[in-house]
């Protein structure tokens, strides 16, 4: 049980960091990489951050459900 709680805490920390990096108005980390000759442009960075957010949120929900099933 302790390992599952540890995983939930780690996923929560990563999710919080990813959300804080994003900016709803197009800024954040995406605007930092706004140079002209970039391999990974602003749009690509925003897409990666959004997909990472959704994946971490899904993992968090799954871990919480698994914890709830095994806790009782």
C-alpha cells in the first residue's frame, strides 16, 4: 500500500509541475521556445505539454481507483 501512495504523490508532483509550466494564454514554457529556427516550435511544445498533462491525469485517476479497490 505504501508504494502505491508513493506513486500517487510522485504523479501529483509531476502533474502540478507540468500544469504550472503551461500558460492558458499561450505563454509559459511554450513562449520561451519561440525562436525562429527551432526544431521543436511553440505549437509542438504546447502539444507535448498538453498530452503529458492528460496522460498524467489518467495515470493519477487509475492509481487512485486501484488504491480505493485495494484499501478496503
